[in-house]
């Protein structure tokens, strides 16, 4: 069969657990990892006669997120019931939002620093609030048919962010997830832990294949169970190839098959069919009569807008435009989170050299954070102490390799950069003495002089080695420069 | 006159003056229940021990001079739909036969805080769905005025126990008329408060946007006293309205001047029992003689009340009752039977779905299943707009009818039911006939307004007739005063059924 080119069309539905102390409709706590069914009450257990009361904090965290995603906030929003039976859904319905969500029509911009794709604006259809379901744990041990239900998670507030099918590659989908998570982290609205399920992603994927008779679309598949950025990328890549192969085999196009749900099996690196969904499911949405609609004022919306600090995209631009960092540096620093950005800003201001500060944060500081698996909050050298070190570099008192030695020593001591310099016995070499030393070395090494003269500038490196033996404090760059000048003037 | 024939207000005065103890009073009611509830069947459970213990504790409290609640020492019967901590709360259903809630309904908390004595739980139609109390999974309740007849429903036990002097006060719920209709058929007073006046927290939901808890008693004064305790904003119920609760019991005896009452002509004539029409017309004349002005008004959409109600209520019920799935609490079918059945019929239905199906089929009665199916159907894709959405629109029109009416009149006066209490079994095979029992009452629930039923006569066969007054939202205070004007001028409420 002949091969055709195709485009992957991807829309993402992201569920974000909002960082509230208590659940969406009751006062139970939302902590992760406690013994099963210890965070429940009559309301989240769906006991007869119990009634929900909205957690305002969840609504406002949802609004903060929606505003940061450039969504519009309707003044009126309401709650609806999504009816279905499942043992981890004790009421027999999920309280969600159907036709009048709390926000709609926004966007999130994504870029690739590695030029994997063109910058893209991914439009957002809506972000709405709903309650999480419990967890079913199926005991699949031989001879056992038991399923156990943990309702600790039941009623945890979720924000469901639904994008338009605007992404065109797995890399874009991954970048969208990463940028969204970064944004959520800056907003401080979620723990964003994909392993613990506080950030979950379902992808709707199909292909637009260019055939000899025009463009056809393959049936849409929803992929679930992608618990890391990598699995989002791999799941979509796998699914695209699978759909292409299935189309080659069957020729089935959109509309000829029901929408399918497939789960990503991370160990086998494949998607597997879960159920033919939605076509038969009728959730019988209707307005929840136990909850009053939410009516919000312009003033309240403005107040929430004020809470939003500078966001990643704006910070990246500022670091490039105002601080003169490269796109890459700005990206690396901003993507580490707001705390590292704040560290950088403090360091740059104190050190008085934006680029040098950028290089050090992006280089040495990040290396330590990664090696030691710590956050910047736990980094032993505060911005003020590091700024002193950078100043010593700027004045020429320290060369970069010496500076790294000082930096390493500062990690385990609380001394200032200047004190560490003294402790390590590093002394600045007097310029006249250095010139004299170079003069002696040049005179002593005629062969090297000849090499350099004949065009091999690298040969001067041997002089640097000798200079270091004579005086460990010499600055290799300076030695090199002076020696070359002397040789060239011979 | 025996102590149980006195009104709650009179009993309270005797308790406060020390002439009567709560233990004596409670024991008198327990004796009456013992003697006659075999004929009436109003109670599902009588809580003899805890009632006497509570009564003794309140007597003790009174003796020490400690501050007392508004109902200190008065027995109260509770419809078995209100959750009571660690006590069976069945909702008249097999589904909840062994269910003991781990918490109290807000009104139960309020009753306890008011030092009421909880006498027992009254019978009801299963999940409050019905108009005769015949849909109880446990027993029927007989009308104390004629034990071959039904007491009305769904709060049939709540009305019958008051009517037969087995409790001075009783708490019911009204979704489409479930307080007012049995009150009318049993010859007592029953009030459906404005939606949002009383917290629904702990009221086992039938139709959340229509359900309200309300008081039943023999007199308007007693009704006022009980409403005063039940009413009030509750942070646990977001649909409860944050409005101060007036001191109904203090103002109930103040007549209203310049009272204007609206009469809807369509309430009369075709379909209504002539004796009921005559009694209600006579009551209207009593009001005229008391200085009220009568105005004839239109309620253009009232005819759609039943149709609208029987869409909205089942829709909400189908969702509210989804939680009874056998998985978490309440009735669950036998697991071994599920496995055996599946093995036998070779169905590809999974054991979970079969467990749901069997548990719900066995746990729910026929009428509850009918309404779940009606509601599920009406909410389904393709039907939602034609049924549920349209019903919501009509509901709004009905509310607008009321709003327009209350610009012209203070209250609307009319019948509660078209017919007096009917015979046991008469309508059980005809759901539509049963649904029409709510003809005059459902519109108040759809509009969320307040309504009261009070005795206004008897048929030639000696069956009670009810008079309904309806008032604008949160006008319970005026509603009670207007009702009391009538009761002060008549003596229908003083008559007693004869039970041996």
C-alpha cells in the first residue's frame, strides 16, 4: 500500500486538583495518602439527606486559573449533575458544570526552545469545576473478585481545562502540559503532581490524512492513563501510528466507528482499548437543585485578577528584554519556577551584572539543585552571598575556575565569598609581578616562542602551566594574554 | 378533658406552672398510642424508653431552674424521613430498613435543642412518594375518622397521630402536598413553609427543589409554636434562606386588618366534591364576616401544575435515589444469588450491574420504581428539552401567576383536596387518580410559596374537610394569623374522631 502524509490533531482535557484544605462541597480534608476512607463525612459519602455547600475558596482558585488562561468569567454560573452508576461515585452522580461553566474561551501560548515546533496559541474552550470521584482498587489476585473503594478523594475540587483540538504533534501536547503545569505552579493553585493524580491528562487524538482523494479524518480516540509528561508524548505518538495503521488496514474514517477510549500502558508502551464510550452513555445532566447558582461581581473578578503575579510568559520576556538573557537562559530559569526566578532577580540586582548572574544561576546553581535534588529554597548560598562572589569575578579578583572552587567551598560553609577566598589562600597577583614572571618564562622557553611565532598560538598553554607552578594564584587568562603580547612584540 | 386532648400550648402552660410533668404527659401519649395505634398504624416505631428518659431529663432541668427550650417537655412525632443519629430512619422503604444515619437532621437538632421529647417515627409513603401512605413498605395507616379509609400522604402517619391524640405535635414533609393533604383528610392543621424557610439538611430527599419540612398540629397556635422551632437559616443547606424567624407563636392571635383574600373560580365546580365546595365556600363567608375582602383572581397556568410537577419531581427523584445502589449502605441483594443467576441465564451483564439491578428492584417499591423510570426517561438525551426544560418554563409561569396574584391579594383561599379521604386500596391501581390528589397543592411547591391546611367542616359521612390558605414567600406569620382568625371563629378543630 502506498504511504500518505498525515497531521495529528490533538485536544487535551486536563483535570487539576485545586489546592484547598477542604473538599468542594464538605469540610473533609483533601490530603493525599491517608488510610482509606478516613477523610469522609455524610456529605461526600452521599448519605441520605446530606447536602452540599460550595467551598468558595475552590471557586476562586478556579477563577484565578481561568483568568491566567485568559478565559472570560461569566457573572452567573451553576452546578449540574452528571448521572452515572459506579461504586466510587457514592451519590450516583457527579456534581459538575454542564452548559454554563465558570469560565470559557481562553488560550495558552506554547513555544519550543529546541525548535521542535512553531510557536502556537492553544485555545481553551472552557475551564469548569467539578468534584473528584473516589478510587476503586481492584484486587486481581487469583481467586479474588473483590474491589475495594477508597472515598478519601471523593469530593476533592477539580478544575477541568478543555482545549480546542489545536495541537499538531505529541511534542506540542507535551509542551502544553508542561507550560500549563508551570502556570499552575506560579498561580499556586495545585500541587500538580501527576503521579499522585493531582494533574491528570486525557487526550483526544485523531489524524488528518492527505490521500489522493483529499483529506480524511480518522475516528477520534480518547487516551487516558497518561501519568507523566513523557507518557503524554509517547502515548500520542503511539496512538498516531496505530491509527494510521488501522486506517491503512480498514479504511474506516471519522463517523464510521464510535468514539473509543484507550488506556496508555506505560510498561508495555501501547494504548489498549478500554470501552466503546459515550455513544451509549447518557449522563442525563440537569441543574443540581441542592446548590444555588454562583453570582459574581466585577469587583470580585478584579480582586482575583490582582492576586495573579507575573506569569511565566511575561517573565521570560522580561528576562530577555530587560535583563539581556538569551531565550534559552530565560526559559531555563523561568521553567524552574517562581522561586528560582526570584533568586535570580535578587542575585542580578545585588551582583550588578545580569548576564553573569544568569550564567551562574543557569549553570552552577541549577547543577547543584539537580545533583542534590533540592529546591532553591534549600540551596545553601543565598543570593546575597553569591552576589559577593560574582562581584569578585567582575573586579578580576577571581578567575572563573577559582570562583568555582570558592563556590564549592561556600556550599558547605556559611562564610562570605571574601572569607572563603582567604581560607583557600587565594591571593590576587600583583600585575607588575605577573608581567615580570611572564617575561622570565618567555625568555626561558625559546622553543615555545618559536611555535607561537610560527602560528601555533596554543603552544602558549605550556607557559600557563609553568606560571601556575611558580604561583598558584595566577589568573591563567591573564598569563596567556601577557605572554602572547610579549612574544608578539619580540 | 384528658390531658392529651388539650392543645400543646395549654400543655406547655401546665408544664411551666408545675401542674404537669413531661413524664406524665409523655406517658399519657404512650398510653394512647398503646391503646389505639393498633387501629391507626400511625407509628412505625414508638421510642418509649428514650422518650421517657428525655422527658425525665427535661423535668429535671425544669426543676433546677435551668433555661428551657421553646417546646420543653412536649412530645413530638417525627416522620420517618428525617435522619436521626444512630436511630433507624427508613423513609418507609425496604431499601433503608437497617439504615441508621450517623448524624441528625438539622430540624432534629433544633427539636432537641428546644427540649422536645421525641415520641417516635411516623409512617409514610416510601420516599414520600404517594398520597395515601399505602406505599409504605411496612404498614398502612388508617384514617382515624374512618379506619377503612386512607389518611392521605405522604405524611399520613404524621397527620393521623395528631388527629387521634397520639401526639400533640408532629413534623412532616411536603413535596407536592404531603403535609396539607393528609392534614385536610385527617382534620388537623398542617403548614408547608416557603421553600428555604426550613433547613432540608438530613431530610432524605425526594425532589430537592420542592421538598420542605413543616409542622402538623391540631390548632393553628400549636402549628405556629412548632414552626418557630423548625424554621431558620442553616449553613449546611445552601438553599435555606437567611431570613430572621419571626416569633410566630407570639403574634398568631393578632387578627389581620384589611385582609384581602383571592378566590380562584376554577378551583370549584367540575371535579370537586359538592360537600367540600360547600364547606370551603362557607369558610370564605366566615372570612367575609370577619371583615375580609374577597377578590376573584386568575391563575392561568395552574392547570399545568400536575403535569409540571410529575416531570420535575420524578426527574430530581431519579437522580436523588441513584445513591441507593446497594454498594455503600442500605439494602443489598444476596451476593450468592447474583452469581447463581448470572451463571444460569448466561447474561453478559457484569456482577456489579446485576447487583445494582437486583438491589434496586428488590429494595424499592413499585411507585418509587415508576417515578425513577419516569424521571430517567424525561432527563434522557432527546427528551430533556421537551420534558424537563419545558416543565421548568411552566414552573416559572406558575410562579409568575402567584406573584401577580399576590400583588392584588394577601392570600389565596381554596380547597386542599377535591375529595374527602378515600377507601384503602381505591386508587392503588390507578396512579393518575392518585396523582390528581395533589391538584390544589402542587402549585405552591412549584412556586416555592407557603401554604396551610386547616379543618373547615365535615362531610355528611363525617369525614374532615380542609381549607387551604396560600401566601407569598416568607409570609408565614400572616398566614398563621389569618388561619387563627378563622379557627377562633369556628370549632371544627375541636372535634375528635371516635376510636375505641
